C-alpha cells in the first residue's frame, strides 16, 4: 500500500492480506481461536505476537486487522482498533485512558448515549467532566485546566449539526497536554481530515456511512500506535468489545463504495436543504452546507465545503406536526440510524435523545418539531417531492 494513494484508492486496497489462494475479495476468517504448531510457539506468541500472528478473536483476527489497517490509512492515523459498535468505541476511547481524579472537557451537544457515558459512567468512577458550548472557543479556553486529560466532542453534532473547530480546540487542549478525542461520524471518513487538523483520537460508528447499508454494527478507534496498542488494546482485550470477523468483512466491503455513496448523499442533502430553506412549514432548516449556517465558513476549510449527509428540519406545530410529517413520508423510512443508502427520518426528542430532560433539550435546540433527516441514495427529485408533500400534510 502506498501512502501517496488518494482516499478512494486506500478505501479499496488498504490493508489487503491474501491467503495462499490469492482471492480477489477479502477472506472472512470465521474462527474464535488459532492453532500453534508447538507449545513453544504458543508461549512465544503470548509473550509478544507479531503483526501477522493471532491468539484469540477477542484480541485480533486477520479480517478484523484488514479493516483496522484500511480505516487507519484512510483517516491518516498510525493504527486502529475495531469494536463491536460505535458506542463501544466511544466508551473504550475514553475509559481506557481515564482514572479517578482526571478531568475531561466535553461539548454538551452530543448523542444521547455519549452523554450517558460522560454524565453517568465516568462520573461514577470519579472522573470530573465539564460541559461547554462546543462552538464557543472562549468556553473551551475557560474550561480546560492544567490537569485536563482529554477533550471530547462530535465534530458535527447530533442532531443540530453544529460544527466544531477541530484545529482551534486542539491547540487549546494540547497546550496543557490533553488528548483530543473526536467522534467524527457526521463528518465521515470521506470529508474528514481530523487527525491532520489536530485530533489525537478519532472514533467512528462503522454502522453508519462505513457499512452504510443497514447490515451490521461496528465501531473503530483510530490514533497513534502507542495509544491504540498501549492503552486501547489492553482495555478491549480484557473487557471484550471486539468486532466480529463477519462484521469486519461487511465493513471492508462498505469502505470500497463509501466515497461514491457519501458524495452522492451529500450532494442530494445540499440540493434538498437549499430547496427547503425558507419553506413556510419550517421554523428552521439546519444544514452545514447552507450559507446561512453559523459555521458554514468553517465547513469550507474543515470539510472541503461539504455539509455532510444529514439535515435537520424544525417543523412548525411541534410534536403533532412532526409526527404527521413522519407518517406522511412514503420514501424515507422512520428509524434511528443514519448514513444509510435508504433515507431515514428520526424524531430525536422522542427517540435518540429521549432520556434528556426538557431543559437539556431546550438548551441543545432539540425542539418537539425537530426531524433529523439522513439522506440516502434515492433520486433527489423524488425525495424532495415526498418531503414537500409531507410538510403540507403536517400543517393541516
């Protein structure tokens, strides 16, 4: 594999290893363990395994290793560890490096499960967490202390699509020696340059754009070899959040088409957002690719001008109107995933962010009328006509 390859080439060929049969498509090594030729070989491997030596599927597997190497190369990281889900990746990235008395600064606009880890789990074990407005650099500067061990944020927040300045926050964190951990799902591996821009650790739910076809759960943590093998790997080896070989193979196949899918989805999302901005049935149209978005200038530099595959629509009339809109859609499905080939509409206030208090929802801008709309691969004209019809129904 060449480091000079473009992302699209790395997504097809990165990390390839072939068996003695020289198969074209990556092999699935569906095995939980591995055989040693001698007792001495088993002993040596438990002392230190080589790069192509495996012990147990919870520790590593050839198919999983291919996925890890490919996504690390794609993201510009030294190494990666694949996990059973995106939340397993978020949890391991944070928990593996923290202990009682440590301090973390986090953006407050987060997916509900991420908030649960920071608010409920880390605090239970004596980790002090300070939440800030992720778009306010002065708030980050005030919250980061000499003893801060890590900062955490979604580079594009779920579901209100705020874009956080990775480079600026990283400079503040690195000044005190804190690690920068970025949940990069909405920015996608296609548009992201998070590590180049200062992130130390990047986390993905591979369930989203990497698979992108609603088939399998998976997650991955990307960072330096020291962090992945010295901090993350021991934690995950002993706590068991490993990715299955079959799911790793699904993710490898997903990476091959990811750039084509994500670029097409983002182009359609831009078209829909521009067409719906100012629609009389909407309080707000939230999409980072719109010139009216508060962080649109940052989108140009941080994401190459691409606003991503998700937009949010704040429908006039609150929950009743939002539900009427959802029920009137004929092409998108009502679900709680995103980044899929099928367009997906979600009502965050009653699903993904349901556990938040009303005050928290108000603070984050998650209104009763807000719909998160993950744009799929359907025809843009068909989707737009369907959305406009559903908006008309919502106002009756």
